[in-house]
C-alpha cells in the first residue's frame, strides 16, 4: 500500500515505557500519547512518574503507572499483569530504564558490577519475557535504548558500556527469534543529549558534527518511527541519535573549521 500520513500515527496502540519518569523515557511516553497510543509507564521515581502520566492524559490518552524496580522479576511480572488487565495487549515495549556511574574498571567491586548488569541488561531480558506474550499475532515493536558507548571504548564506564553492547547484540538475536511472530526489535543509541540523569553536557558543541546538542525529543522522534508502520521492514538495527558523534569517531572540528583527531 502507498505510504500515507496515517502511517506515522500510533492510533489506539498500547505502549509500555520503562524509566518513564524523566528524560528520554518521559519524552517517549508523551510523544507516543500525542501520536495516539495509550501508555503504561514505570519508574522508581513516583513523583515524576505521576507528572509523566499527566503528559499522557493531557494528550487525550490513557495512562497506567507502576512504581517499581525493573531489576526485580516479580515486580516486572506484576506490572505485566496490570497492563494485561487494563489494556489487554501490548503493541510496543520501550526498554529505556538503565544507568551507570563513572569508575575505573579495577575500582568496581563485584556488588557494583552486578548492579550495572542488572540495571542495564537483566532489566531488558525481564521485560522482554514479560511483555512479548502480550503482543498480538500480527506483531509488535521492541525498542531498546542503548548508548553510543555500546559502539566505542568507554574509559571510566567499561562495565556500563559492555552491558549496552550486550543489549545491542541481544537486539539482533531477538530480531531473528521473534521475526516469525512479526515482532521487530531495534535499538536507539543516543549521545550528546542532556537529561536529568547526566546533567548539562561539558565542553563546546564543536565536537558534535551538527554543531548543536540534541534533545530528548530527538530520541522520542526516533521511537515514534520505530514503533509504527513507517518502520515495518526495519528490525535488528540501531538508530544512532547523536548528531554524528559515532560517525565522527575520534575526529573533532577545530575552531578554524578544520578537523583533527
């Protein structure tokens, strides 16, 4: 069928967004609602989660919230049951929850490493197992938020980056395994996007090839694309929302407009 404006919309779909209280997760949840979807949101931040739900409802859509830790299997299972009861099915799952901290690899103890693995990788596997059974026979979309650090070295964030790389690899495998169910699985890899979790970005804009920092709405736009019919033939890939920093590698634009490594 020819492509039309309606293919951009998510009308009457149901989306689940983890880590939805602030930043990229909140932007995605709000955008999904404005494009026509009902949204189930979860986070540990109850106050901001409630505000994110208001964003959804102000767009005329239904919101379901759950204060929970996506690292806990029982909590994720209970959330999935609540979503099933409220909406009956799920069309889109966004695994956005995650986080890290700066530390040299040799300074991270077993407890710290386990926390990074559970938050950035195990949470994704728990949510996929919980929500895929709620996706209809005609398919759905899973969107995993990774990072540019999944694709390059990350001194000071070695374990975090390794987990984001693991999610990127998992995404490819799931794209194949779930393809027979018409479920598409893709990643968004942001960079140079200020969020409450990372605060203002340091340094000049010049090392971003586009010359400006991004915004959480840039990731939301990518998520709307990957959630709907516009990306019906896109699976197993990563959409880099980074102003060109991954493409640039170690190259940076100097003040005189030339490039250097």
